């Protein structure tokens, strides 16, 4: 049968309900057959990607890659209209005036794929181009591309070149805007893909057997659940696990995890006292078993450098995948907001803040306003992680005239996170040392649950990126996002105030008494 007739026959298979494979399902099956079964039989509801999320970034960069192939035509049929997409792909391939096809659709061997770019080559053959938003090839990319090559070649197409198109993180935006041929890197990955192609026939039977089953296979949750992608069924698959499941114990080695499983131990509270754990793991285990906090005798000494009086500082930053400003690179971290709480010698709590307007590169104004705000005192500047120090060092490199002032700020930084990690553990920390967990655990009347919209760093970066990139132009919507950003960043520095006061109390030190 000719190629067109064979394709129609295979597509008819779908109408009798036989599950098909796709790129995403194949990668899911390599990761975990249970995830594959659930994706087909219990698909999560569709939700538009959050601004700044990996899916949103991937879509943006995929569209920009089209600019590398002038005259290319997009197959815009919906995913569920695959037969129509295949027919249109065939028609465009037959038209010698079509230099490239975006989202080219194929079906072979019970597998559907949409190819990011199918490029017509001078000799009449075709080049398969996969676009990724990463800054370099990754191992699972080769499996993704190999499946496409398996299907496209199986459909009778001569593919003589296979490339991965990814972001060049060394590219620097110039005054005239983004130069897309420099922004992207095209890498020949044919050799690696050919090796993965050879493995496909041995991998497909297990996936098809899984999809033919009436129930999901049982697979014990483990490290595969987060690699290469976080599994959307994690909560469902771990619902029966204890709240202190051993996999949540920080830095538990694979060997120790395997040994504990062999002993039938799933809960941290059930780990035998004689089992070899690190000092920190032992502290966590004992706190959970006793349901009492661990407070190191060294805590009072460690807190001496933190005041009060003291300042409490937090930054928010974005990392635009497509650089917005001259002189910046893809995914370069650009701080745009700071929050500063300050307690003076008599317990008065004040607050200052900065949020860039989004009209241009925020870094200079960010640095200058921060320096001005911190000139008012010589108190230690409490942060929670090394993040602020890293951003300040980067700013000092970019603005040499501000270097001495920024270095003076760096010299005053006092990181509270190592103190908490080393000296305190409460069962309510729930295996996390994040300020969003530690703050409410130390101060039960404090939390983040009332925040609307922006409630974590990723959401903050996404919200500001919408403003800075012009994705949001409505004044009311811009004002709403700015209110949310200001409320969130202020809450993070207030969390440090609360946590510091609680730690002083645990250490038996004079605590922070805020003036009315």
C-alpha cells in the first residue's frame, strides 16, 4: 500500500479506541509505566501555563525558533485533529515552495508525533529540528528526538539531518534587539539519536502492554518520580505513605534508603536507634519520635551577631529566557524588588521597599535605592540564604561606581539559615528549612495562606516578567500584580523578624519586644 493509504489505515485505528503513544507519553513511559498509564486514563485537567513556568517558556521559545526558517508554514490543527494535521503535512511536503513545516504531523507504528520543525534540504531530503528552551542538550532530549525520527522515517520520509535547537546562554542582547540566529544554537545530534533509535523496538512492547491493561501498574514511588520531570501524580501515588516517609529525610543515601526498605521501615519515626544516620538526620529522627524541638546549646552564641537592632532583607528577581535589556543574557538573574524591615534600639519596627516600574532594566535603581535605605544604620542585615549576597556581588560587577557601597552592604549580611539548619529543628518544620515553613512553625500565628496570587518566588518572577515584557498592558491588572508583589516580599522579611524573635526566645535570650 502506498504511504498515503497506509497512513489512513493507521489513523483509522484511533477510531476504535486503541491508545496511541506520543512524544510526551513515550518519555513518561521511560520514566515510569504507572505515570504513562495514568496520563492516558486519568489525564490531568488542562490549565493554561503559568507565566514564567517551564511550559510557558518552552512555548515562547518554540515560536521564536520559527524565525530561523523564513517562509515556514505552521500546522495549526488542534492536537485532537491529528488526521487533518497529517493530511496538511503531506500536502505541504509535496509543495516545493514550502521550505519548512512547523508542528509537522506524522503517525506510524501506533505513535503520533508533531515535529517542531521539518526543514526541506537542497537534495530533497528533510532535516528534523527539535527546539528546546534549555541552554544545552540533555540526555532525555535524545529519547524524545529518537521517537520522532522512528515515526517520521517509518512514515516514508527521508531524514538525513537531525538537530537540536537550544538557547545560547552566552548570547548578549545588543542595542537593536535580539538577533535570533545568535540567540539559538543548532547542534547536530544525529549520532546520539541513532543510538537511541536502536533501543525503541525493545522499549515499545512494555508500554503497549501497560496501555492495554485495565489498571495502572504498581510501581513504588522513588527518585524516578522527579527525573527527568516532576510527576503530576505524586500526591496520588504517595497518599498511603506516612507523613514522615523516609524518602523525605534530607540527604538520605540511596544505599541507606534501600536498606531501610529491606527492613520494612517506611517512617522516619520507625528508624531503629542504632541505624547509622548523619548527625542532622539523627536530630530530625529524635525530634519526630519525641515530638519535641531540638535546640542546640550553641544557639545563643550563634545568635550574637544578629542583633537587635537589626535589618531584615529579601530580594525578588526574574530570569527572562529572552533577554529584555541591552547587555543581558538569556536566563540572567535580574533583581527587581527588595523589602527591608528594620528594628531600632527601642523596638520600633519600620519597613521600606522598592519595586521597579518595569519600564527598563531595574538593576541600577534597585541598587541605588537599597544603598540609600541602608545608609541610615549600621545594624546587621539579616537574610535567609546566600541569595542576596550573590545578587549584590553581581551588581557590584555591573556597576563599578557602586562597588564600594554594595560591598559595605555585603559585609553587614548575617545569614540566619545556617543557624537554623545547625541548631534548631521542630517537628513542624516538616523536613524543610524554607523560611515559608520555618517562619510559621516558629510562630504559629504567622503564615502565608492569606496572600492572593503571588505567594512564592516563582510566581513573583512570573508576575513581574508579565509587566516588564509588556504582556500585561491593562492598568488595573498591572496595579493588581504590583500590590501582590509588594505584599509577598514584605511578608518574607516579616517572616525573618518573627523567626529571629522566636529563636532568641528558644535560646533564652532577651527577645524582640516591638514598640506599640
